[in-house]
C-alpha cells in the first residue's frame, strides 16, 4: 500500500509546447493537477522535470502551481541528470510517476528509478503519449519489468488511509 509519508509525486515533462501534441491532453492535465493538489494537501512532495525547457517551454501553469521542485534535464531518463537523485527527499522511496511521453521519458525515468533502488509506481490515468498505442506499450513494458501501477484515485485513497483523516473533506471536494 502507498503511504503519504513514503511517497513523492513526479510530474514528467508536462510542458507547454509538448502538451498540445498529447492525446486527450486536457483531461490528462486535469487528472495530474488534481493528484498534485491532493499530494500537497497530504504533504507528499511534488517534483516536475522539464526536458530542454529552453526549447519545449516550462511546466504547464496549471501544474506548476503545485510543484515543489523543478529539475531541468537533457536525458530522457531523468536519473541520468547529476542533480536529480542528489537532492532526493529522504525516506521517499515510492515514486509515483505521471506525465509525458509515457513510452519515452516517463518509462525511462521509472526504469532508472528502479535501477537506483527506488520503487516507481506508474499512475495509469496520469500518463500520456501522442499515440495511444505508445501509451499502451509503455504500460505493458512497465508491467514486464514487474513494476507497480495504480490509478490516481487508488493513490489518493491509499494516501488518506481513512475518512477520519483531517484533510478528507478537502480531498473529497477535489475528487468529486
């Protein structure tokens, strides 16, 4: 089970110039924004990566509002960036991955995190690609490597643990 105290939400490359090419981008952006808002309410750090931000732009403004740290990168696998793992939050071993593109940067970063000893968790309704076939292939490859998948609501309710949680009503407003 996921716990808020051991989790970190990573938003991969949800940048202004890339998002218009992503299948069903508005719905994807809304789901990731909602998950990021809940993460902040439950004290789960939210990080974002930006691939070549000088060319592809910054993280979309709707998402950037909820991000604690942004890491610029030039590699598809963010773990290959010198500063990425060096500043990782202590005790945050369950890394929930969202973002674009599912079959490139999200997948490679997830595999890199697993290789580095972390427990990456793919948020299935929080990833996107230009083509749905690429997104499906990424999910299949993720499972092939024995890595965990969840939906955003699965993560939210596991983080909450109980309706007695002090933030439950605020979270419920975001979920419904």
